[in-house]
């Protein structure tokens, strides 16, 4: 659970994190270095969900050592699925992290949306839907491990 008062912005009380897989946690079919440790460290304080269409059927194997729930997107409208998933978890208790066009509404719906630039780049719509932008996924892990950084970035 993360509880943090951000002056002029909001009071965060979140206990769930939803991650996009491809482009956010993985690149070219492999986890980005540091992701396994980052996710497993966060899992000590948060419920973790990883969303993917799993086009190649490899996500379960890729994520087998992560303390996270794999959620397969079983529709052609990934954007709507992700946005609805955050809503169904209880949007006020969710941090969402992604980089693609299909992540934009999920990032906007979450209490805290974080767009990640990452090795694949990021869609402009993801930036616009997020409250915060990070250069790479490992920056997200560091920020959530040191929540005062959120306060410094988001306060008004």
C-alpha cells in the first residue's frame, strides 16, 4: 500500500499496480533487465497485474518467476479491455504503467498513470493520458520505492 499526500494534487492511497507487458516490461520478447527484481520487490506491498494480448503465447513462460497475476487480453479492443480492467479493480486504488496508444485510457483512468518511454519509445497518447512520464521502467521501480519522489514531481 502506498499512502501519500501530494500538496495541491491528491491524496494517494493505492495498493494495486497494472503494467502493460510489451514495450513497458519487455522488449523483443524478453524482460528488460531489472524487471524481475523490480516487480517482485513491489509485490511485497502491492497486488501486481500484467496485461498482454500474448500474441505469441509466451507470456506465461516469460513471467513465471514474477509475483504477479498475468491477465490475457482476449478481445480485439485492447484499449477498452485495459481501461475497463482498471475500473473494475477500483480505479482510485490503482497505479497503471504503460507506453502504447492502447494504454492511454488505462493511464488516464488510474489514480496514478505513469507513461514509460522505454526502448520501444512511447505513443503521444500515452503521454497525454498519464500524470507522469518516466524514461525507463527501472525508474518507475525506483520512484515507487522512494515515494517522496512522486510528491516532488506531482505537487502543485
